[in-house]
C-alpha cells in the first residue's frame, strides 16, 4: 500500500462508517417502534389508557434516571431545555397518550396509517426547523413511499372499518402525527450535541413528576386487571419503545440526518401489521408483500439521493 493510499484509507472509513452505523441504529429504532402499537394493545388488557401511558413514562423515566445517575451526567445547558420540553411533550406524553386513546376504538392495523404519514411529516418539519434542503428526487421518493403505505392501508381495509368517515380515533392519530414529528425533529437536532440516550433520558426525567401524578390518578380511577399480556405490553412500551427505541433512533438521526432517517420509518406500518398478525391475530392482506417491496424501493432511493 502506498503512502498516499495509507493516508486516505482512514479518511474513507471515517466518512462511510458513520452513515452505515447511523442507518443501522435508526433501523433498530424502527423495529422497536413497530412493536409499540401491539404492545399498547396488550397493555390495555390490564390497564386503562391514562394509567398505561403514565406508568409507561414513569417506568421509562426510572430506567433513564438510573443511567444518568450511574454515569454522573451533568445537567444539560440552559439552551437545550426548550428542545427537551418539545421532545417530552411530543414523544414522551403526546404521542403515547393520543395513540393509546385511538387504540381504545381502533385496531393496530388502522392506527398504522399515522406511521405511514410520519416519515414525510418529520422530513418536512426538519427541513423547516433545521434548514435542510433535500433534493427533488428525495421528496419524490418520500411522497411515493407515503402514498404506497396509505394505499396499502386502504387496500387492506383498515380505512373502511369506520365506513370511510373520520372518527375520534382518527383525530387522535393525526394529532399524534404532528406532535411526534415535532419531537423527532428536535431530538435529531439535539442528538448532535448530546448523546442519543441523554436526549431521551432528560426528556423522560423532565416528565417524571407528571408521570408519577398521572400514574397515581390513573390507578385510582381506572380498573386494573393484571395479566401476562398487560405487564409484557407495559414493559416493552416503556423499556423497548420509549427508552431503547428512542435512544438508538436519535443516535441514528444524528449520524444521517432527520430527513433520511425519517424515511426508514416507511417500513414501520408493514412491520406493525406483521406483529399484529403474529401477536394479536389480526388479518393481513395478501397485498402486503407487494407493498413491502414498493416501500423498500422508496427507502433505497431516499437513502441514496441527497
């Protein structure tokens, strides 16, 4: 190997590895998120919607607080608290509460429609918030991916469950879409200056007083019927979706940027439908493999273009 090659090789590796690492981390986050709706449906077998969301946040905050204390992490700088508040309001409180309320009247496959639009919404908010300017090819692929997911959800019959009319559950889902996209955007931005686990860790700790109060109130007024499904759903929603999922997701976003990371979530509704069949016994349309292939093509385009 020549001296020139020896000098340039480390630079090449340094450029390529963060992208691959970031993509892998974001994909791991998508897999964790895809289990959120089935886990929530399980959790609702034992807890009321308000109790489930509050307990989920409190348990995740306890995990995050233990990590922060063990690592002796200092408090974030003052300028970061506003962003952490947006994350807390969006992904710790808003999205879990709104989707849980929606799942009291909707199936998990119907709720997957919100995830079908989340990648496009996150990319758009990120472009406005951070000034990122993805190419026209990126936006075309992002729009195509959202259209494929929505077309599949409609073909699968999930939109027809309410007779084609919008319901209260749909209103909850679209509100969840907006607050989650805002939380993702702020988290991706802050993860460039704080590590991913600190971003979600401090957001969870920020909500801890509200989570504890909500847990006490919810358990006092909502019936509890403890069972394996309910406890398993609560534990995964807290430790898997909320803490671990958001940790790797924000780390991935910091590596590859919010617009590119967001498009990996195009695969999430299809994964959620697979989990819904495997864990909840819901029906999966024969069109799923076709939709999955189309979504993978759209994801590949968004990851290759600038």
